[in-house]
C-alpha cells in the first residue's frame, strides 16, 4: 500500500513498494550509468545486463530448461494473438485448436482464423463464461497444429487448475494474468506468453517462453518484426525496446526471487489472499455474489456483484473514499472485481475484507 492507497485494479496492477521506490530513484539516476533511467541507450552494456539478469531470475523461478528461449517483446499479449498463428499455423495443413473460456480467449480466435483453420474445442458461452471445461469435456485431436488456452481469464475470474490437451500437441498458453503467481510444469508447454502489467511490471513488455523445436517450423515469408526468430537472434533488442519497463520487470523478478523466496512461497501467499476474500463472498448470505463457479475460481481476479446492482456505484465510491482503488469490473461485464496480483499484500486484502463486511452491515 502507498500511503494507505490500495491498488486492486485488473491491470496495470499493483507493484511491490520496494520496486516503486527503487524505480523512483532510478528515474533520477542509475548509479552504474550516471543517467536517468529514462535516457539510457538500449545498446548499452547496462541494458544487456538488465535483460540477462531478468532472464536468469525467470529461468530460476520457473525452472526453465535450456531448450526454451526467453524473449521480451512489445505489442502486448494482443499481438501474440496474431504472432502465434502467423508463426505456427500459416501455410499448415493442420488445424489450430482453441478453448474459448472468456473475454480474452474470445479475442484470440478471429486472429487465428486469418491465418488458417481453427477448431474451437470448447466454448463457455452457454454457461455465461462462469465455468471452465472439465478435462473429460475436451475433445482434442492428436494432429492439431497446437492447442491454445488462457490459464486465467482476467475478466471473468476463471483459472484452470489442470493442463488441457494431450502431450504430443504443442500447448500454447496465454498466462498474462497468472504468470509467476505459482509454479508450473514448464516442460508441458510449447509456448507461454504474458504481458508485464499484471504480476511483472508496467505495460510495454511481453514475456514469451518458446521451445526450441517450434522455431524450426516458422514460415520464411513473415514480416521481420512478427517472426519470433528475429527476436531470438536479436536477443530481444532487434529494435528499440522499452528500457524503463524492462528495468522494472528486472526489479520485480529480483524481488520475487530474493524477497519472496520463489514461486512456492508466492503461491502460498496468493492462496491465503484469495481465501480471505472469497470467505467474505461465501459468508455474505448472497449480498456479494461471485461470478465464477466455486471449482474454477481464480486466485488472481475475484469477479463479483452485489445482489442489488443499484448499490454498486455507492460501493465503488465508498471504496475509493477508503483508499481501495480499481474495484470496478471489466467494462464488458460490469459488476465488481478485486485483483489480487502478486504485489497485493495480505494486509491489504484484510483491509478490503473489513471494508466489505462493514459495507454489507450498513446496506445489507
Ligand atoms: N490476455 C489476457 C489474459 C489479458 O488479461 C489481457 C489484458 N488484460 C490481454 C490478453 C491483452 O493484453 P494487452 O493489453 O497487453 O494486449
């Protein structure tokens, strides 16, 4: 919390206090260079070291094997919706499979259709995107180009607790809103992407982890910037990268490794925060209603409503007066949402829980 202001926004999300302070100092002066962070050349040895350190932290935190590339790209996760089918579906006779589980996976499908054949293997539309498929509901082919899914639907607050698909089909995951919130079985993924502005830092950087063997199948006629091989060869500095955002991502990964102690410790903290907030919903006698079914609830995004929607504007206004920011639901579904990204503290969540209990007592 910064002067008792708590950031529960869906993104850009909260960042650790120590990282904000270090960033502030670096904007004045990066001692190793003697310049402001905002004016350092991207061709400096200093930035190379920043990227190398970040990669080292990521490899350590996620146990990323040698046969994966770690890339820092631009264009957000939205550009990955296009780059993935361009690189792995264009010109292929195979079909790309997509799980459609909410707002963000809905957006990824039309981009893929521009490049080749797409099969939606499951769509949560009929359930109002309130639940995820059970493993046995997914009928997938062993010959697909890849299977794409979103591990955590940021808008609806739905989080997968198992890996979909079968092992011989490349599994591609949009991990934008739960990357680095817990450990993952990295070897099962062919490609993982996550933009920075949730658990990692400010917007402007998108981390892509990509398995070596996938790179061999990329067609040769792609635009230079849209070809993953360009960024592998350029070691993520093919063109001018967002130096500021990259520096903050380095600080966050360092914080996660050195201060938090890794992803197992982070996952425990995240579970406790989510338990604290869902308890308030579950014990509210229906005053607060969660969007997602219980077994698919996200630990990162708690999407909910008030049974009386007319009270929601008052809820949001009173929340801000008490220092709780970013609680409005995504513009596509409305309602309310508390995002509990890595840097949101247990004490911040407890303060929010107390506020919500108090609001219920007054208006319930
Ligand atoms: N995927 C997910 C899961 C997201 O939450 C978002 C944005 N919040 C996106 C993709 C789009 O990301 P960007 O704005 O970086 O393009």
